[in-house]
C-alpha cells in the first residue's frame, strides 16, 4: 500500500491511498483512493487496462482517508483477484 497525505492545521487537504501489485518487475496500481479532480473517489484498474471510477459521497477527507486505508487492509486480496492480478 502506498500512502501520501497532505495535512494542514490537522486536516487532510489532499491524499492518495493506493494498492499496488508487482507485475513483470514493476509496480502497477490496482485500487487508488484520491482527491484528484476536486472530489474524493476510488479508481479500480483492471489488468486488461480498463478503469472504473467511483465517487465517494463523504466530504470529510480525514474520514475518507481512514475508510480507504481500512478498505485496502481488509480487502486487498479480493481486489487483486477482482482486478486480474491474482488467482482464486
């Protein structure tokens, strides 16, 4: 898991929480939570190159970061399988 969080005065201002998989000697993003485009969302990147974006309705970025870290910790194996980076 790669984590990059910008905090100002105790509040998250920007973040990237990303699950990565080693593929052919390099790291590939599998699931990425971030605040790009001005709204919190989750990108799911499949091994075939396709990508899906899911908007996150929560506006408190501190809460979004907690949720993203917990989600990836609890579901990383399922994400790897779902996205085509691991066998069942």
